[in-house]
C-alpha cells in the first residue's frame, strides 16, 4: 500500500498519538528485521534523512557526533559478537528532529529500528490536518523503506515506550501495520 493511502487509512487511529504536544517522544518501531537486511536499513536512513550523524556506536556515546558516511557506515553494519545498540540523529522536517535506535540481537539474528520524533516538531499545531497527514505519510514511507521486503516485520506507532515491543502488540492505543 502506498504511504499516502496508508496514512489516510490510519489517521483516525493515529491522530491521538501524533497530535498531543506533551513534550514526550513518539516512536515507530520496525520489528523483527533479519540482520541480513541491516545494510539496506542503514542505507534507507542515510539516503532519506538530512545530515545523519552517529551518536552512539555499540552502546557507547561518541561524545562528538560522527557524520554517517561510507566510512562510518561500515562500522555500523559490521555485525557485532554480542547484541548491541547504535543511535543516529538527523533532520526530516526540521533541524535534528529525528533519532534512530538500531537494536541488534545477535542471538536471534534480527535487528529492530526505533524511529523517535517529537510531535511539536513533526506535527506543529499551526499546520492543517492535510499537512499532518502528509507528515505522517513521510514517516510511514521512511519506515517502509527501512522495513524493505520483510514479511515478518511489523511497524508499530506508539507514544514514548521504554520496554519490549512485544508488549505493544496487544495494546489498543498503538497503531500497527
């Protein structure tokens, strides 16, 4: 399904997550991605986000963010010996308004990407509903690019969540596609 059509179809359920301006982060989790698709996942971020930069590598803060480029990307896509997490920050709608957490599970051979954004930056109250749906469509398109052709993966839109994504699967307040 095209991102614009998906955004329109999901809007009624998603707007309660996307429109509040409470200072909390909003997230899209892209789950159960095979580690063989780690390269396309990172490349989707690199190609669709303005000025992406690595904040943490293998769970360690870099202190000074490092631009995501061909050299630094090689380090990110190298599968670690133990499960780990990387983070990337960039700009989608405004300056430094989006973060990505790449959670690599070596034992399961999967990774998950958590897209984190803030409603006041992505869905400003001065914008019309049509503009909000277009912004939601942009986020859906990015999530779909990261997901690629994975048939076992789910995208889960949620308010700020600090726990397992499995806990979200039966939550009536999230949006899953």
